[in-house]
C-alpha cells in the first residue's frame, strides 16, 4: 500500500526535509500551528456551549476536594 503524505510534503512546503518523509523542526512547528488553528476553528462553537450539569457537578466536587477549607467546614 503506498504511503500517504501530508499535504505540505506533497506541495513541496519549504520547511520540510527533501531527503526524507520526516519534517524538519521548522516543518513540525508549522504543522502543529496549523493543526492547532484547524482544531480551534472546528471546535469553536462547541467551546461556547454550556457544560452539561453532570460535568459541572464533577468539577464542583473536584474543587471541594482540592480546597476543602473554602467549603466552610473548618
């Protein structure tokens, strides 16, 4: 089965190494930045939604266990 290359490799992106399929440090940085931007764009609407009640309750329990002195039970 032929290898699938990242679009940057197929497009001849300057930051990628010519002698291998592995990106250079600069290419890896560009790839991670691009991936971060795409993830942020794809999940932006999801991040604006309120958390479900079950998640809120779990977070409140976690906070109480981390900071029991703030619970009023000194």
